């Protein structure tokens, strides 16, 4: 009852237009922020298959080989200094080295019938953490059998380029492991034959991968003993599409395989634009916060005499400030609910387009958490400012 009478006494100088202006500004700012966050969550799968908020990306780089450089015999290897310099870049997380076979390999694919193929082969190895297949592979020299990961592009070339024109059966990924494979290794005065099998197909690596343990064993057994520097590197970057990456590659005459930088740039600019939108939304929300605080301060200033009288009558600063606190809490809760509703309506509109790209979007939890955190901070700031202002009147009194 006392609170109701106190509210009737204090609300006389409240400007409804100022409160409406604050509410609209805060609603617009908060909606912009959470809509940008939600759009980022929904569009991320289009650029990245990994289900993580921070995207990883991998670049395979080589040295740029020119006609003049090839004639002059310029080296294409990466030195340890080159690799250390690459690892020191702010956009670089990790660097993996490709190790290439330095011995002769002849592969026989098939069971010895009419469809058997014989071809020169090559192997490469990299640390397992850079492979996009989860290989359960081991190599035991006592029971030698070579597990192989092949590029998915190679399987497509065989099925739709070679097999279709030669009348050979097509091979699916599921039955590729059952295809008979035999490798003959030549070098260092030895010629030995081992069986092999395919354990998976990679979309990231356009090569033929074997375990590092096998590569070290085979190089020491069939190789000439020379230490080889890598001619290719795989780099895990934390900011795909960052212009600094391309600038660094151009300055050092490195080449990036495939079109990774094109998709990376699209992702980078998406992140940049969304970041700008979020900053604009936060600025609008902050401005609305100060608009409300100015309105409340003016209101408290107009009601200074009434507030001091209430404090002299025995009301505590908490009781006197409670009507204003409730008003702020109710307004901010309404803004929070409306902004989430507007975000969901806008999401329904753009998701029709995103589904054409084969994605159903992401979770809305992050956007809602951001909305609650922002409004919680704004409300807490409003409440503390109101209580401090009322307490200063009580102290003056």
C-alpha cells in the first residue's frame, strides 16, 4: 500500500515520451546485436563443416616455382628458418611438414586379372593431427602391411575418368579397403614387396598419406640417407581469409594450394561485417542507457523536495528508490522479450534462403545469452545509478 502511494506521488514528473524513446533505442540496439550473433551462428556451417564457434582452417603451401627458377635450379624446399618464421606469425597456430618418399615405389592394384593396374607411386606423411580422417593405423615391420589414406579426388578421377572409359568396375569408399594393393619398394640395393590397403579418403589433403612411423622406417631402409627438407607445408590458421596471410605469402613467394583463400576471404569479411554490426548495436544500446539515466536524473532532480521529505519521514533510501528500480526493471525486461521475438521473426525470414545452401542454422542459445547479459548489465547500471542518486539526497539531508 505504501509503495502504491509513493509511486502515485513520484510519477507526476515522469515523461512518457522519454521512456518510449529509451525503450525504442534500446530495443533497436539489442535486436541488432543479437540478430548479428544469431546470423553468424546460422551462416557459419555454410563456410565450415566443423561444429565450432571459432573456425579452424588449413592451408597447404609450396614455394612459387617460376620458369627461370626451374632452369637455374632454385630450391623448392622450406628450411628450418622458413618454418620458424611462419610459426611466429599471429595468424598461424601450427605448422605441419610433409615428408616425401625418396625411394622407388611400384604399385599393383587388383587381384592379378584383366583389371589389374601397375603404376609408379609416391607416398607422403604428415602428423596425424592435420589429417581430416581418423585413421586407426599402425605399422609393424615384423608384419609389414602399408595402410594408406588417399585423396578423395583420386577416387573420383578413377571412377569417372579412368574406370568409365576402360570398362573397369567403379570403387566406392565403403569397399575401397577390400581392393587388393601391393607395393614394391626399390632403393639402397633392396627390392621388397608388401601388401597395402586403403584406410580412408581425405578431402583436405590432395596426396597419398602413410603413417609417419612407416615413412621413417622405409626411408632408412630404402632411402639414400640424405636429410630432406619439406617441399610442402600444411598450416593451421586461426583467422581464415586474413589479408595479412596473402601479403605474407606474396612477400615470400609462397603459393597456396586450391581456392582456400577465396572461401577464407568470404568468411573473414563475413566476420568483419558482423563485428561492425555488433559494435553499432552495442553503441546504440549504450546511448539508450545514457538517455534513460539522463531522464531518471532529471526526474529525480524534479522530485528532490518530495524525495527528501520522504526520507525525513523515515523511509529508507531503498524504499524511496524502489519505484524507479521497478520501472527500469519492467522496461528492460519488456525490451529483452521484444528483442528476442524480433530476432526470431527475422531469423525465420532469412533461414528460407540459408536452407538453399544446405544448412539448418545453428543454436539460438548464444544469441539469447548475449541478450540476457547485455540487458542484465544495463539494468544493473541503471539500478546502481538510481540508488546512488537517492542515497546522495539522504546524505545531504
